[in-house]
């Protein structure tokens, strides 16, 4: 590892010629040659793409989309300080309003009219390093900051705090009166059974430390005694994006289930919660399955724009229709076995793909020769069979979702959907110039 500069002396540079000795190995040379001049045929042909025709009678008339962004701001000189700004947004749109808007070069005035009173956003900031509180211990202060952020007055109409209680205590079915999922005590780290139904504050039976509803999420596990990793900001962003979307779902569930059945809910990124946050996954699955059993379909999808699945799609989509704009669009359902063998390329595991973390399964779509995308679509209860999912009925509302997507296509980016683009525009914190503005706001000098 090289030495890094603090401003007084120069950085230590890595050797530019140090890799030459490695090339003395003939096996290394073979790998390099195979990398530069591949002779292996592309790994395609097993996929079962299904054509579909767009049934306009099944198009969903209302669309919600959520997105988020974060920006880490660091001081350049010691003592080093670091804060993380987070912003999330929820967008509501009617696809019919976009019928006369140019998909490639949308007029900003028309977009402004469509966006008027259609977006809700939330922003907060987390101290990550070198920031101290004078009124209370660091971890206690950040836990209070998380609670205050979830109670942000700007998202009061969305009822984020009420939505957290709704999903944690399974309040979609009042007869359950369920306790919260288990979680680790922020003070003694011992695992607790969970909070009693509808509880917002309690005390740890082991150490007597204060507990709160926000602790159930588990964000305190990203913290130390006097700081936190960048994962605190990214985890909060992902959780808040999900809570925004669930807030819209909860509103219709409690006030107009018929409209819930006719809405599409889009999330930027996979339908996944990992690590300590996966404790919420069983509750989300249970709600989706319960709503379906009550005759209400929750059309919930996530779009992945990078990663292994996206890379795999870029290889195989070139070999399937549509090749022309007149060809029918197609979709391909990825089973657990296919994901393990062809995407992850791993041996059999104790757990199936996403068994503990996902509340949706993977579907590839190719809507036009220029628009292919990786979708996560909700399924409700999890099935760990190797050949699952394998058919459209394994998903919640797949036909309605496929009928709606062509109306949401954007021509500004490949595989882009207008609602996610617009939500990203509201939530985006770019590296420049936003980072410079945030740095000035945070009082961090160059």
C-alpha cells in the first residue's frame, strides 16, 4: 500500500513497471491473450423468451416512482470530518399526461406542468466522522436524528412514521396485533424478541437502555461510539425510498383498494433488503400475499440499471426479438436454478437466491430493439424450488405491468422509464456542483 499525502509532502506513486515480472508466466500470458482475443462463443440459447402483445385494457392508469441519492462530503485537511447528505423522492404521474410529450426531447415547460404538485421529497444529513455533539453521546444523538428524519414535516402527508409502524406491526390486518421483528439492542447488542404491538418507545430488559421504533430497522448497527461508515447513509436512503413507496400503497389500502389495484409502483433498484434490514422482508412478502388473497393486486416492481443481471442481459438480449420496431416485445423469467448457474455461476447453496433478502423475482424484458431492462416483480410468498418462478402467474399482476411499461419508455437513455427518470431528477445530488454547495453548507473548507 502506498503512503498518502496530508498536504505537506507528495503521495507515494505505485510502480509503473512492477507488473512486468508477472508476464514471465506462460499461464498468465494465456489468460491475457484469452482476455484480449476471446474465442469462446457467447453463452446464450437456454433462455425462453415469451412474446406478448400489449393489451391496452390492462394498462394501469396511475404510476408512483421512488428514487434516492446520497453525497459524502469530506474535509481535505486534518482533523478530518465527514458528513453524508441523503435525499429521496416520491413521484406520482398519470401516463396519459405524457402522451403529447416528446420522449427524446421533452419540453421543460410541459414537464413542469406535469410535475406540478406531483413530487414529494425528503432530505437529511448524517455525521459520519469527526463531528461531535455537545448535548448527548454520539450514538444516542444520531439515533434521535434518524427518528427526527423519519418524522420530517415535509413528508408528513406521506406518513412515513405511520408506514413504518404499519409494516413492522403488520397493521394491514388489525386482527393480528403482531409484535415487531426481533432486533439488537443499541446499548448492549443483545438480540431482543421485538417491541409489543403499536409500541413506539420501550426499555431493554437486559440493560435498561432506551429503545425506540426506529431501532427495529437496525441502522444503529452501522454506527460506532463516535462515528459511522458510509453504509449508514446508503442504508437510510434505501429504507426511506421503500417507506415512501409503501406509504402510497398504505394510503390506497386504507382508503381506496380499488385504486390500489389499478396503480403501478416503481422502485429504482432491486426489491431487496440485506443484512439486518432483511428482517422486514417477511412482513413485506406477507402483506403482498395477504392483499392478493383479498382480491387486491399490488403491482410492485424494481428496475436494476447495473450489476450482474444487467451485464448478463446485455449479452443475451442481442440474440432475441424484437429486432425491428414492428416485432412483438418479449419477456424472460429467470428461475432460481438459472440465476445460480448462468448469472451467479456458483455451486448449490444452503439457501436459494434471495430466500432471506428478496421480496420479488427477476424478469428480463425487451420492449423494443433499443429498450431492454432488468425488472424485479413482487411475488408475495417465497417459493424455494429450483424451477421457480417459471410462469406469468407466479408474479403479482405481470400482465398488467407488461401492458403498462411501453407507455413509460423514455428515449433519452437506453432502457429508461420516464417515472424513474423524473424521480431521479428530483432526488439527485450530483458530484458537481452539488457536492461543492453541500461542502460550503456544511462548513467544510477545501
